[in-house]
């Protein structure tokens, strides 16, 4: 409210007029007759933080009493309104001009507009302001103009959104900023901007964010971008806002949570393959799930990781019957018919022969079984592909045909148009009727270029085929007449068939294209299902841990090789639990390192439909890490010196009596856990040990290298010997090989001509994959020499001889002999000394032989320290005056020596069927023994000493 101060004037005055013709006179009238006048409404604008209001129209008050003083003047403007922060000031009383201004701070953000009433007041009738008048009321509208004093601010401190990969969105999310300014110009947000560079996103002026390209979950799973906002006055936000956008994979039905590679460390047993894997069905309701896990090991060895021992060792290990013949052995001097064949050793010393259609080999007649009988077995590993051409020729694996004159096939095994055919023609001497002769099998395995184990069991007239342990009956059997007997020799051939007649030049025909390994034939009996399964068993495969924890609705089964696992169930959660328990296991101590591929397929069923979802297959690998390679070391005494009598004994000498076999590995920082590096002793099997003769081969007439059958009893060992050495083979422990080698004996019936005999011992694990050092052993004969002049009187006396204190005066003997002819006493002394030496040697030999027989009965071959016959030399100092027991004691010693010789003549069974009786000495040696007996009998008749020998 504006207070007006008006000077009150009298309402009427007397005025003297000088213009009257009659002279001055006085006039009386009312001076303030009219009210002031202003506009009916005003519109004003004021900028915030300013105090002057611009009015339209301007603030001017008029009064009709003008120019009468006071009555025609404007003295004040009065404002009526609640809390209007304005005041009106008169600038000119006469003209009535005024101004409107802010009386306090005006803030547009607090109030944008004001409306109030204003009135004008004149100055009244006189100076006192009496009788003042006021104008009518006018409406004033004031608008407060905004100033851009505030920056935009986002409503959220962080924005989050998620998108599905592969889609283009019009708007992923909308950000919003606001401004505290009151005017539309400064309070509105006119623009947004993405500050982060290089992102596949864009934003419009309304704050909508979209992606400019299709996002990939595999490429990037989340994005973080920064955004700024601008008001219409182009003022920018002080702080940018962060936006997190998560990329979600497209909900595709399939397996999730699995690793593409699983590392397997040898010796760790069973390892889970998919501990966190689960099946995503995208919310679909399923009625059944069937999953197949396949372990692909075709590139490992012969189809999977199997034991790579030799065929003989594997048959021994699996308990196969003896008597099989290996038709494709490793090339050696004794098995040289495979030397010309192409070999593909592959990995781990697995012996494989590759036939390219241009090579074959004849098996020596001495190796071929002459009579197969009505029961026999043919077994082989084979890898074969489709034959070229429309009408492929026969590809012969094994063929027994006439060597000359004719071309009859007695029995053969061949492949023809992806069919396996076995031909068996009997002789008229065995059968004279029309009987089955050809047996045909048509199988996918024959031409799938994969390794398979084929076993043909013949129980004539029935023939059964086993492929990888599964039985197959022939789909076609053709009959034929038996073959007429003849005196023509037959030829057994591998890789082709021998054409011995009809053609001008004998040659091979029907060559085989493929790979073979372990081709054997066993006459007289068939192989059992158990042995066949053992021979072809894989040592790696799939497994399921904790079967008892599986749900009741889960069904599973493996194929025979455990390379394929099928799991079926009705509930997805049960299937997921079962899949987390699928594991890989390799039971080999030294497995073949490398990749094994995994292939997983799944089929689902929905209610009322056969299939409703398509589950993509997944492929992963199991990486079998390389095992720590063992170092096999053979140690022991490398020299073996024995008296000649030991070599002639029934058991000979044991050159490897002190043998020790150890194996160590160097451990580093192993995968998957801390392990201190260093050398560590390990125990594992061996599959053969060969003892080779260095130098000239053994002469069967004078020497032998043998092992007693009892040394192999209770062990998975067997042995073969020849003039070049002996081989002990079979999968067994290093301790059993030690025991067998320690009981290996070398005999020589003429040790006098032997200077030394050297042997070389090597052992192997996994058919030569790991081999030992070459251990060289030298065996020599201890030759006795005559007493020398300087006798060692400090030599320890034998515990079996009574010591005396009468030293032998050899210098006296020499003094007698130095002069002319020797006297009679000297001759008697020399004879006595010779006789006593013979008796003492016989006694020592009897004691030593008794000790050796007792020690050989002990399997551990414990060495008696008091009878250490392994010393490098045996020096005996003999005193002829040492034994004074008389003729009776000497006679008993001679008789005991004879009884010992009779005991040693008993036959002893040796490897190869030889006995000591069969290896008797020659006639000349027998004559020498007769002469020795006569000399002993003479001594028995008169064992007394000459008095000159005892009286000195």
C-alpha cells in the first residue's frame, strides 16, 4: 500500500480579475473537480535479479484539472495486492509519469508472473492535499523474465539397460535431464550427446538411446557409455551420467556352462568333463531328453589308447592259450620275413604294417603250423577302406596255397567288395563230402578306414567272426568239395596270395590295400570271449561318477568300448545333474598324449509333439598331457669270476645274481597342482628283457644259457632262447623280472678253453617305448696257479680248515733242488703237497656246491657274506703240515666228495626241454672222468702219509 501525502487546499477561492472593464473584482469556484485517469490494464516485464519493470503502456496518469496547481497534478500511485514485491514511483507530478520497480528480489524460479491493482492519486485542492481524488483501478500483469543461471541435471545418477544380441532397437532406454531455470528457453533440454567415443550407440534430442549395429554376446558382453545434456541456452551439464548396457545372448536352446578344452593329467583317475554344464530350453516344457556323448579316439593308436605291448605279451597278459604263431612279428635275425614290409610305427612303438598293393611276404615253413585241426583261431587288427573300381579284386590278408605245380587255396582270409571272406578247403583224408568252404560277412567296419580287431574262431563246420568283441554270423556260406591230397608243399603268405601253378613265373597276386597288426594263428583250440575282449579292450573311455546320486528316471548305457554314452530322462534338471557326472578315465600308467575329441548331441520331446526344440551339437576336446617318462636303470656286479668246476656243474653259474632294476621319473611343476621338482622312484611293469651274447654265438656242444621253468612259475613270464641269447617276455613287475634274471644260468662243459664270455642285458616297457640302459656282464673262469716262492702268511685261514703253526719252508726245498739231482726226501715232500692240494680243493668244492644249492632254492637269492664267491679272485695258501687227521678222515672226505658228484648228476629240467642228462659231456670227457675215479680209488686204498712228510 502506497501512502499519499496531499496538502489540503480550500475548496474555493476568491480571484481578483484585472481584466474587468469595470475594474478589479473577485470570483469564487471549486478547484479539484476531476479524478485522475489511468489505463485500465498494464502489462509489464522484469528480468530476474533486476528492479525496473517495463510496462506497456507506460505508467502515466492524467487529470482534467490540469494545469490547476495541485488539483491537476498527480502526487502518488497506490498498489493493491498480496505480497507484490513492487512499488510505483511518480517521476513528474505535472505530466503524471510514473515508474514501476521491484521493492525486493524477484526470482523467476519462485514466481514467474505477478498480477495486482494500481490507482493514481492527484494532489488535492491545495498544498495541504485536502480533497484529493483517486483514479479508477487498473490491473497490472508483470512477467518475470528468466536468466540462464542453472545447468541441466540428470534425474538418475546411473542408468542400466539390457539388450538381446543380434537385434536393432529403436530405443534401448531414455535418459532425462532437467533444468531449474523457469523459462522454456533455459529450462528445456534441447540436446543430448554421447561423450564416449567408438560405441555402437546413438542418442536423439529426447534422450532415447539406440544401437547402431547388431551386438554380439561373444564379442562384448557389456558396454559403459557417458552422456551429456544441453539446455536450449546451450548450457551443458556439469556432470555426465553413466549408462551400463548389458548384452544378453539370444535365448537359444542348447548347452551352456561347458569348456571347450579339458586337460587330463596321467594317473589322476576319473575326471569330470562338464561340472557346470546345463541345458537351456528357453522356458519350453519338455517331456523327454536324450543325450549322446561320443569320445572320438580313432586317431590314437589302433582306434583308442590300448596297451602297446607285443602280441605275445598281450596274449600272456590276457590269459590266452599258448601255441599261437605271430605271422607279423617285429623284424629280427630270427624273424626276417617282415623286414621288407612297410612299417608305420605310429606312436608308442605300436607295430603296424602298411600294405600298398605292391608288397607281400612268404612266411617260412618252419613257422607255419602244419596241422590246424578242426579248431583254430585267426586274429588280426585291420584298417581298410573302400576298394577302387566298380568290380574290385580280391585283397588277400592271409593265404595258404600250393607252392608249385598247382594253384589251390587251402585256406585264406581276404576282402572283396567290402565283404570279409574266409575260405577253408579240407582234404579228402579228413572229409569226403560236400561241406561248407566259404564264409561271407558284410559289415560296415570292413571299409570304414578305422581300426578294428577281427577274430575268426573255427570249429568246423561252424565259423564265428568277432569284430571288436561283438559276434557276427556269416550272411552267406557256400559249400565245396574237399581238396585231393597231394605231396605238393604249401606256402603261407601275408598281404597277397602265392600263385604257384598255371603261370609261367611264380608270383604274388590279389594284393591287400590297408594296414595290419598282430596277425596270429593258433591251431588246436579257439579263443574265448573273455580273452578276445581283453585283447581289444581300450584303456580309455567315458565313465559316470556317483551312480547312486542319479535320479530314478535317468537311464544310461555304454557301448562295449565305453566310447559312447547315452543318457535318457524326462526331467531337464535330472539330465543336467547326470551330465555333470560324465567323466573321462585313462587307466594306462603312461597314456598316449594328445587330443581326444568329444561330440555331444541331444534330442528333446515336447508334450504331444515328436520334436519341438533343436539343440545344437557341441564339440570339445580332452587334452591328455604327456606323462613323465621313466628311466629304467639296471645295476649290479659287472664281472663274475667262478672256478671251472662251477661252470661244469648242473646249474652252472648265475651271472646276474646281484642284479637290480629300478625306474625313476623327473617330476616338474605338474599341471593342476603344486609339485616339487626332483627325481622320484616309480614302480611299473616290464614287457621283456633280452640277454644277448656279445661276440661269438653260443656253441650248443660246449655251453648254454638257460633258465629253469620253476623260476617262471607264478609269474606272467615266458622265455625263449637261442645261440645268440635268451629273451624273457611277458607283462610283469620289475621285481619278478629281477627274480627271473637272477636265476639265469650259464653252463660250460669245457671251461678250460674259456677266457671270458660277455653278455648284454636290456629291458623294455611298452614294447620298446621306454628302454633301460645296456648292462654288460663279463663271466670268466678262475684258474688256479702253483705256489710261488713268496707265500703270503697273512692270508686269512679258511674256516673249514684247522690252522697249524708250522710254516712251509720253501726256501729249504729250493736249496735242495738247486744242487744236482733231488734227494728222496724232497721227492716225497712234493708228492705229499700235490696230494693234499687235490684233497683240499675237493673239500672246498663240496662245501661250495652245497651252499649254492641251498641258495638257489631261495627265491630271493639271499647272499651269504661268509661264502662270497663273487670275489674277483680266490687265493689259497696251502700248508702241507696243516691237516694231521690221518687216513681215516681223509678217506671219509673222499667218499663224501664222490657222493656229492653222484647227486649232481641228477637231471634238471631247463627252458627248451633240455636236461643235464641230455647235455652230457663227450666221450673224451667221460674217459677223463674214469681216469679221475681210478686215481681217487688208488688214494682211497692207501691214504697214509709218508713219514718223511710228517716228520720234519
